[in-house]
């Protein structure tokens, strides 16, 4: 007997499908630009939102109705939810899930006790892995929920808290390795500050770097070969998070000699919170060779916080998939639905409806982005736009033959230069055409 017994495996029914419980665009084995959709998209379910989210908000009580609501024993419940995540992934044709240590097992009095509870659940996951195609995209440690982390973890003012966080991450990396996890994520949790009046920013950032170096050393020591990922976020829960955005976190990695050990897990909602588009953050990571994985969700432009909604904006997923195709895919990363159903979508069936919506939106985005690339207008336009650097003075600049003196000599008596027009409106229309064509 399964948890979602009333629900059959979700089928692909093609673009004309209007059944919320079937795919219109996600057809796992369809080949797009040389890879199957399954290979390009590498979907993952976020354990925390889907199995721990109860609909509680600052103004009201939990709303979610779940089949496991009557199960009271914490360890029985933990194992049941593991059964449920495998069943959900299999029914949705999702190949991975992601978890925090504290999502999958309850805490004990001491870290030793907590670790032993975690081990029991991990053994249960290992049993599932023996017979299932589903795997772990990434693991991580929850270094933000317990009151001990109120002033941060690796940036805490308290050395015992720092030690606790290190021991917790050590165990989380070991568990991720044991489960064959492809990546390990560091999201800054409470690594940031509320006020500089009580914060030694330089000291905290040095300590954070020490922490990352220890993580790199420990991974090497135990032979964990998964990709380490930093997930930037500008704010929330702290006023100012240290890993503000990709550019900021990259300068941190460079300053502390950590580049080469980390890539980025770009979350769409964190990008918009930082005042960027999703595509901007993906592009910035990609051009620096550091686009590792994606937290596939969306925010609400009228709400200034991390709403973690399921992605349904096809413009954004098209531009996102454009970057991902240009990146050659995300392997060993993937698209993790770090998204929660709205408080009013409280039925178990909504978990399926929401994931199907997100998967379909990314699948359509993939098809539209592939059309844009195939058709080539954007690339041609880009080449023309920078064409003046292909010959003459432009070529001299690129090939290092120019100086301020030679450039002055070249330009000083010429007429004021007028660059080519930008064609922005036409290019935006091109995007519409690609989406419409992909939807047929
Ligand atoms: C919170 C983050 C978090 C990370 C994993 O805003 O998105 O869920 O993805 O710790
Ligand atoms: Ca996230
Ligand atoms: Ca988020």
C-alpha cells in the first residue's frame, strides 16, 4: 500500500492536454538538442516544503491535509515520509530529491543522539535506493532553525555554536556521500547580520571561509566527490546575508582561495530578491564557469519576500533554460523545486498538480529556448552587434595592440560615432514567437 494510492503514474498527453494531473510538455524521453528532457531538466523534489510544510504562516495555523497526519511517533513518521517521497518521485517521473538533515529525521538531546536517529532514517533510504531509480540530487544541513543558530552558524559570535555547526555539516556531508548524493549545498541560513553595531563583519567572514576550507578538507578526507554548491540569497532571515548574490559570493570565494571547490546553486526567487532577474544570476554564474544547479521556483514581484512559489512563468523558464542549454546542461546539478504549495492548496492532490505545473513550465521553457537557439536570430544579432570588434581598431583592442595613445590617435578627428540600434522590442517579440511555437 502506498501513501498516494488514489493517484496513478502521471502521463504525458501532449500540448493539447488540459488535465491538471497530466503533462502537456514534459515528455521525459523526448530528445531536445541532443539530450532527453530528463537529462536536461534533472528535476528534484524539495523534501522540506513537500513533506514538512504544513501551511502555517505568521497569521494562521497549519492548513495542509496529509495522509500521515494521524501518525504521532516521530521515527515512524520520518520513515513513512521517506516512503512517500520515493512514491511521489516515481509517480511524477522525477529522478531526484533534496533534503536538509533535520527534514528527514528528528533532533535528540545531544548531537550524538540526533546523529543516531538520522542514521536510522538513512538506512531506510538506503533500502529504497536498492530498488528505486530515484536518487539524491543534494543534501544540506539545517543551520538556521534551532535557537542555537540565532546569531548564525559558521558566522556565530559563539565558538561552541561554530563547533556544533561544523560537526553537523561533517555528518551531513557523510550522509550525502552514503546516499550517493550528486552535490552538497551550503545556503547561508543565518550567516549575515541584523545590525553592524554588534557585528565584526571581517571576523565573521574570515570564520566563514575557515569553515568552508574545513568542509573541503573533510570531503577530500572521506572521498566525497560530489559538487559543493553555494546558494546565494540577499536577505531573509537576516537583514543582510553574506552570500548576497552570485557576484558577491564569487568575490568571497576568490578572496579566500576557495574558487575551484564550489559552484553556485542559483535560486530564482533569491535572484529577484537581490534585484536581479533569474536569467541574470544564471548568466553571471555561467560566464564564470560556475553554474552548478538551480532552485526552480518563483517569487511574486509585488511581495518583497521569499514566497517560494512553483514556477509557472514561461518567459522566465525560457530565458533560464536558454542559459542552461548554453551551459551544456547542469550535470551533476539539476532543477530542484524549492517551492511550496500555497496555503489554500491544502489537498494532497495539490502536491501533484503543483509539481506537474512546474515541470511542464520548465519543459516548455526548454522547448522554447531550443527553438530560439536553433533558429539562430539571437546569436546572429549578437554577432552583428559586436561586429566592429572583428576587424580594424576593434580587432587591435581584442588582440592587445591598442593603448590609450593609439586609440586617441585613431578617433580624435573622426565624427561622433553612432552605434547600431538595439532592436530590443523586436527581440522580445522573437521570444514570444518561440514560446508560441514551442507550445504547439
Ligand atoms: C531558503 C533556501 C533553502 C535552501 C536550502 O531560503 O532556499 O531552502 O535551498 O537550505
Ligand atoms: Ca533554495
Ligand atoms: Ca527560497
